[in-house]
């Protein structure tokens, strides 16, 4: 059974957002200020997609086909006068087609990628949860509101993928993986190398 198609504003960035992950943003371009207002008014989200070519600000950028929907959980005026928003990653989606409005905002028809099945953390990967237990409290406010699910393989894999110093292409490949245990298997040697 195929997922329903829906329209979603798209925000191409030089970052990869994972389900359940935090994303603070500074908003200054009119197209994105309008998008944020619309999302708040309609209680909807917007899609974060990794830029393949181009820049975050200004001209058109090409971007990855798989992204993560972001929901705004808080907003405030920053010291520099810009709008600050705090978002949390929801579910992944696939962009079926995209276009650019006159104001420069990217929109797309997307289909949701089914949520990953709950999978317990095998004992082989217990050390990965231990790393997160140690590191997350040191990261301050950004992760303060993120619920902890140290026994969930998908959650552990997503947090490590966003925190480890990996190239954006590697992070995108990890986002696109459908099997949480395969993601942990891919991350395990990287984590051991970081600890060495």
C-alpha cells in the first residue's frame, strides 16, 4: 500500500535532520519567514532536505530526494533581531516532485516513508547507548527537551548519526537506511574509531 501524497514546503540546508532530532534555526529570508508563519498558523511542518548543489541563501539549490519533516516547537526573537525557531524532526519523506514559487520558496509533493519498526538494542550495540548516556547531558539546551529512548535501536542510531563528525553524504545515507539495525552496524566501527 503506497503512502498518501501531500504538499510540503521544503527548506534545503547543509544539514541532515533525523527523526526525533533537534534543529535550531535562524530565519532571515522573507520566503522562510512567510513559511514559518504559515506553519504556525496551520500547525504544520516543513521538510528539511540536504543540499546537493547550490547555497542555503539566495539562488536555487538542488537537494536530496529523502528528507525529514520538521515541526516548530518554540520561537523567539534573537539578540541580532532575527527570528529563532527550535524544531524537532518527525518522520522521513520522499520528494516525488518539486517546484519553486515566485518568492523562491521550494514546495514539493512528498510521500511519507513508513516509520521504522520498533527494534530493541541488541547487546552488541549496548556500548552505543552508553556513549549517548554520557554525551547528551554535556550538549546543553539543544538536547534538553529530546526524550531519551536508549533501548530503541532507531533512536540510538539517529542520535549517533546526527552527533558523529561524519560527512553530510554519510549522514544522508544513514538517514535513507530503512533498517535501524543496519544503521547501527554501519555506525559501530565509526564509533569504535572515535573512541580509539
